[in-house]
């Protein structure tokens, strides 16, 4: 009885061992891991939202931003979750009461984790919890595989790694593998093998080589190759050919033929590249823009530097309402010829009056020979926004935390020299009236003020505005780069940073913020009509305060460390865009010339607007 029990236990142990050696399993369940927890002080939009959501005691909430790539998470807090959890741009926005000490994360299939904060969360403050999920690597099955080759001991490479052929058995993981077999005197054999518990034995035979590998290329490709008058193919190509020395000929239309050369083919392989020389000349036909050019009865839409083989050319130029004109010329190899052929066209007189005088319009007018036409054209005005621009002369300036910019943020460092080209900057922030004229609606929170800056517009909304404005005007408006906005705000070439004799101000146009900006101490918690405060040295208004202004750049916290000197455009990608200048809600620190804040391109707010740049 004892022996039977032991035998049963032994067989069960072997079966269990075989099961775990032949299949993929996970060592443990996935679990959450907190990478970092920080107090976020520059997330202005999040800070506004915390003041707007109140807990059961009518106190502003604390906001925990849980950044993770994992979706479908649930949360619980020691003080309870206030309202719904929101998902925004890769972050869960979790609102809790001030004083909260823990946050629990859970999802089906992942081990729940409760994180205990090292600090007591404060009302109206924002915190960032960076979260990831750790998943253990699976245990992969491995099988002893036997590979037999004819001839024996062929060189073997599996998955790019050479295999020691002292043993015909090699251990391979379950799945697909790339097998390569080579042996002198035999063709290379490449196979894909599938390995599992039922496929562990393979047998391959390498074919014998009946000729030497011959690879022929040409520059350019597409040439025809002959050996002893026998056509082999068009380059590039590879064949097996008997060893020896042969007469070779290489030809391609438009190129000088290569002949009377020999090619020696020898083991283990032969590779040859032929460089062909073009047999062409060039001709340019100067004529009317509407004329058609035919050379030897073939039309050539492009009349400049026409490439042709050496020959006698018959050039004919045709044009409506004119007699055809023809000329013959001999084109030799490497010629660069230019000829003038202008058909004699019938003429008449057209007198056109356009209202307004500087307007443009495309219209077809038919004129008969010796005829006279008077034409009046009146254009209807399209919405253009009537955006007033100020010319900003380009130059070089010191960007970032200069001496007058006290208490700078880390992302304003290091200071660095930047050069920008000439551009036009909007004299004012884009107004509600201008937005309404182009888009047809007014998204602003502070409505009924045509000359107040438009707000509650995302970066993406602004791109649609610019697209329609450019279509209406035929001009090239865009958002300013960070460098252009800081250069203009600091006075451009008139400022000390730009080499001028300006004031070198902390804010745009003054060191006294009351003179140039609407901000938290004087705005009465709302926007104001543009242009009411003092302008800066360039005559540009509200570059500090009133509303934050979008920039075209992606935000990079350490971008200043490697910023290019000439016309920097910001990082090539990112999750946030840059906004600058401060707004009616901002403190004086945010209204400084060098201050920079990040925000998602889809976000909107009652303190967020923009101004435009026009490319010269």
C-alpha cells in the first residue's frame, strides 16, 4: 500500500513538472506601483477647478492628478471621493476633502494598492501621483530540438546566432525561429521552423551549386547585360554562371554603351558594378507662358533644360490666336542650348477697373483681334477680422531668467541667446468681435464686450480660426512661438536684451504692473477691453495680463538647455502647449515677461486667449 502511494505521488510530481516546463505561466499577479508623488503649483487650470468643487463642508477640494496609461481604474479615499472622477489627457482627476491621508487604486485582475501620503493634503491644492502597473515576465517553454543536415555539419545559424555543430541537438524556446544553413559548394538554405512539443525533429538537404554566384549592378539601374552576346538580364540581378572570362556588353537608352570589356567569373562569388555615362544634351525654349512646345512631334510641358539624346531636333511652338512657329537645330552630347521662339499673336486692348483698387480677382476675358474691352469688376468684402499688426524688426536677445526677472521658475533657465527673424505681431489680443466675424459664434465667458479679448478657446480652436482667416485674406497668420512672444513682450530690438536702449522691464513695458496689466489685484475678476493699459516699447498692448496667450510650441521643461539659437520652434512633440503673459486671474509673478506655463491643447478657460503673428 505504501509503495503504491509513493508511485502515485512520483508520477503526479513528474506530470506537474512537465506541465510547468511546457507552458507559459505568470509568477504572480500584476500590481500597482507609485513612481512619484509631487505637489503641483504651476497647474493653474487645475487650481481653478479645485476652487470650484466643494466637499460636504462647503470647503474647496484637494485635487489628485493620477497619471497612468492604465484605463478603467477605480479609487477610494480615507475621506471619500468628492463627485465624479474625471479623465483628462492621460490623467484621472480625483477630488478629495482637505486632510485626506490615503488613496486606494483598484482594477479587476490587478492587486489593489492603498497609497499613504507622507503629507496631509490641503484644500485648493493640486498633487500629481505618477502610477504604473508592474506585470511579471512569463515563463517560456523550452524544447530540445534535433536538426539533421545533408551534407553533415553544415554551418547553422538560428535567429542570427551561430550554433555549435558538435551536437545535433539544441535547446529552443517554443515558437517561430529563423534557420540558415551554409556549406561551401552548396546553395545557402534559409527556413522558418515552428517549435513545440510535437515538432522537435527537422531534416534538411542543401542543393549542390552548379555555377558561381554572379551579381551585377549598374548606376543607374535598368541596364541590359550581355555575356558573349547572350542576354543575362536587367540590372540589378543575380544568377549562377559557369566560371571563366567573358566579353561583356552593357547598354541603356540615353547612355553610352559599354563594350569591348572582359568579365572574369570565379569562386566563391563574383560581384560587378558598371557606371554608365549619360549620352544627352539640354535645350531651353524661351516662349510665351501659354504656348505649347513640341520637339520631334512630342509635347514638353516644361520648357526649361529639356534633356534629350543627341539628334536633329524639329521644334514647333503653337499658341491660340497665333500662327505656329518652327525651327530646326542639331543637339550634340553635353550641349546646353537656349533658343527663342515667340509666335506672332493677334492683339487688342483691355481696360479694367477694379473696386477696391488694390483688390485681386481671377476672371477670364475673351478678346478678339484688334478688339477693345472695358471691364468693371467690384469685389465683395470677405470677413477678415480687421486685425491690426505691428512690425517687429528681428534681432538677437537674451531669453529666459534675466536679471530683472526675479524669483524665476526652473523652466526659465538657463538664459540663452536667441535670434528671431522679422515678423508682424498683433497690436492687441484677438477680440470677441473678431472671433465672431470669422467663426460665427462667441465662446467667451465674459460676453457682451466686443473689444474684450475672446477667451474659452483651446489651442485646437485657434487653429480652426487661423485656417479660416488665412483662407479669407490670402495671408499667412499663425500663433507666435515662445521666442517671438518673449522677444516682442520685452521690447524687441528696443530692449537692452535686444541691443537697444529700452527699459529692460520685468513686465511688458514697465516695472510697475499696474501701468501695463489687468491682473488679480485690479481686474475685478474679469477681462477688460484691449488697449486700455500702457503699451510696451513696440506699441503692443496687454502682453502682460488680461488673458493668457497661446504659443505655437510644445512645452518642454528642460528645452532651454538645448534650444537652437535661430528661430527656435520648441520640442518636436509633447503632451502640453505653452501659454504666456498671465491673465486677469493671475498673480504678478505669472505676468512677468519670462514666465511660462504648460497646458493641454484641448483645454479652455475664461482666462485663456491669444494674439496672432503675420509672416512677412
